[in-house]
C-alpha cells in the first residue's frame, strides 16, 4: 500500500507518517526498488497503534520504547509494557476527572443562564462574577 492510501485509511497526514517512518517507528515498513515506502497490513497496524498512543499524548520517545518492547518476548518486556500502560491509564483517569469537573461547571453555568433567560432568576451578578460563576 502506498503512503497516500495509508493516510486516507487511518486518517493520518502523509507528513506525519513520513515523520514516524523517518524515526524508524514502523518496524515492518518496506521500501521498493525506487526507495518508495511500501506499507503492508502489519505496518498499518503499527501506525494505528502509534496514532492511538499519540492521542493519549504519550511522548514520541515513550512510544518508541513501547514499540521496541513490543518486538521483544519474555516476562521483562511484558512487565515493562504493562507498567507503561498502567501509567498512561492513570494519566487518562486524572484527565477524565478534570474533564468531568469542567463539564459539571459548564452545565451549572448553562443552567444558571437558562434560568435567567426563562425569568426564574434575576441576573444580579456583576460582569466579572458572571464570567466565572
């Protein structure tokens, strides 16, 4: 598969795929006789994994380490991969908690303004308080 096809298939910009390729992050990536990148199904899976990890805001260096560990067998590599995933899960949980707090706050603000619009409350806040309440 050509890079443009992979880009459309997994919704990653061509430049990003080239960047990951240049960093040797796609272990199964092949090149044809003209030096063009050739992506097999396994290379696409690697890219999908990289995309997922980047969506978690995992740094490139950590993703490279995870890719290297994924190519190894044995309990040590498995344990290290597991630890990396647990760390990212904890970060995601923390982010979710903060997102939930922000969502609750915006819902409260929306409800307050709807009550004012519907005449159930008087808008007695000064502009600064209205901004943060």
